[in-house]
C-alpha cells in the first residue's frame, strides 16, 4: 500500500515534512501505532479526547444508534438530538435556551456569530476577538482568530473583526506587573474598542473564557469583568468553550467557575462534547437570545447538523463524565500536574512560566532568559531542542503537544495518576538532558 504521505493532504503542516506513524488502536490515556509502539497521550490528541481513547460507552451508543436509525435531517425530529439538547441545557443551566447542532467547533463559532447578528438586529455587526486566539479554520473563523496560522488576507475586512490584545499576564500588553491588573486593563481596553466603534455596530465579543491552544490562561478576574463590561455596553458575549469545555478546566464549562457572574449569552462546543469519538459541535443560546430568533427565518444549517449517531454519542459522553466523576478527577489531577510543573520550573531555567486552569490543562512557556523573559524563539518559531523534545518523548512512550515556545499539557481526563506522573517524569528528564541554549 502507498504511504499516507503520498495520497493524503494533512492539515497544519508542510506536506513534504509529514511523516507520522499510523495509529491503529487506543485505550484510556494511551494509543499505539502499527509497529506496536505505545504512547501516553498528554494532549488528548487535539485537546479533544477528554474521555480517552475508545471509551466503551461511547462506542456502544454509536453502535446502538446505528442499528436503530443512522440519519434524520432537521426537517424532522430525532430522539437523540432532543435528548442531547435537554442534557446540555441542564448541565449548562441555560434554562429555556436552545441548542443548535453543528459538525464541529468552527461552524459552531460561525453560527454563534450569525445568531448574535440576527438576534441583535446588527446584521453587519463586527466581532471583537483577540490576538493570539483560535476559533477555527473556516474563512470566517480564520479571520476572527488572531493566530499566525490563520492570518487570512484580505478577507479580514469582510468578516468584520475588531482585534484586541489578550489578557496575557506573563507578557502583559499594558506593561502591568500583576495578573489582576493586566486583566482589568484588558477588559477596559475591550470596552473602549466597543465604545469607539459604537455598540450598535458590534455583534458580539467572541473569546475563550480560559484555556486555549495559544497558551493564554486568563487571570481569574478576566471573564467576570468581561461579562460585566459586555452587558453594560449591550453587546453579546460568546464563550468559545470548544477546548475549555467538558471538564478541561475543572467544570463542565470554564465560565461556570464564576457562577452566574460568568454566564455568557451564547456558547460554542465541540471536542469534549463526544470526546472526539464522532464529529459534533453545538451552539447554546440563552433564552433571551433564542427568543429573538423565534419568528424570523434561520438561514443556516448543514446536511449533517444534529446527526443522530453524533447526538447519541453526546448523550453517552455526558453520562460518562458524570458517572466516572471525570470533572472532579480533572480538577484534582490538574492540581497535581500544576504542582509538578512548578517544581520542574525550579529545576530548569528554560521554564519561564507555568500557568494552568483549574483542571487538566497547563501551559509551560520556555524562555532564553528567565529574568528578561526573552522568548526561547521568536513566536511562532520553534527551537530545535523543543522539536527534539517531542521526538525523544515519543521514543520514550509519551506524546506531547508543543507550539512555538509552549508545551501544552491537556491529557485525557481518564488518565490515571501514575500515568500522569510517568509522563511528567519523562518531561522532567528531557528538559534536563536537552540543550536549550
Ligand atoms: C478554542 C477553539 N475554538 C474552535 C476550534 C475549532 O474547532 P474545530 O477544529 O472542531 O472546527 C478549536 C479547535 O482547535 C479551538 O481550540
């Protein structure tokens, strides 16, 4: 058989450089390739396999639904779709709200903005989004993302983005020395940008409450202050919970850490919604937003939106998170992981910053000089020793995700403590062995 690199286009890479092993199986926090080499998965592949690999409950739900009925389009009702919407509204507390199902995270974000524009009566309304953010790889979500990977030109204008800095306290764009002050200044800045544009020209603020592939972990005061600011300025707040949702940040959804003070107007989901066992995304609309859409035409939808196989998997996923206490487990092991990473920081001068959410999500940022915080490589380039770190870790049986100067730790929530400790031991050893100068 031809090697995969000869007949498949792979995302986010130079095709000529792609040369990955073929994965043929997995279980829990591990997966293995066709040569029989097994890897502990420290990134849940694409920060999406929150339930681990091959969760039996998900497989069973998909099989049973496939046997019963594979497809119904949205002109008809579908039992698993109704059941999943009900469960999502329960766990998010969006009583009286509505759920729109999508195929993944990008189209969830696109649809959330469509809904915000329609519900606010601002059809051309702009989207406030951050530098160093990622919301998907469709054209619109690429334009809203402030990421080196998704810089699309000249589409930015037509997709109407108002770009603001992130609450990146380690390198605070406002030069503050305190996390809380950095976040407060950032929220003021966002408010000023909305004020300058005129709220009547802004459809929504689209942001992640917490975790993100771009390595930002927002200070604790950021999200509630943003919520307050957007409410005061009469602009919808869309929480992109594609990565931060489903236990990744120690709650069902990251905004829930702040209780009602963090509740967005809309939120978008994917990844952990089915633990990536089958593609599915969703937009949850609060009651007051959904009510505004009740009597007007909804010009959106793709053939497979709300696919029964995916919705059945979503219902099973929620049951698995609950019955296996995975959100609590994520919170507890997230604390263990953060402690271990901070101890590593004491030993390895190359670690400039360690930041973590309240669950199994942490970022380790590498620097040339801890005093000056000079980046190890200019963003988004990667130091050759970090690339070497990834390949040596794989040889030793651990798969890590890295980006620029960041090591992104987001293992499946089903990971056992001894597996986590083992992966961190290997990380610790490699940081000591490799030369980062
Ligand atoms: C925060 C965030 N939003 C949106 C997306 C896009 O999701 P998808 O790849 O399912 O379209 C991602 C994917 O990594 C993400 O991390």
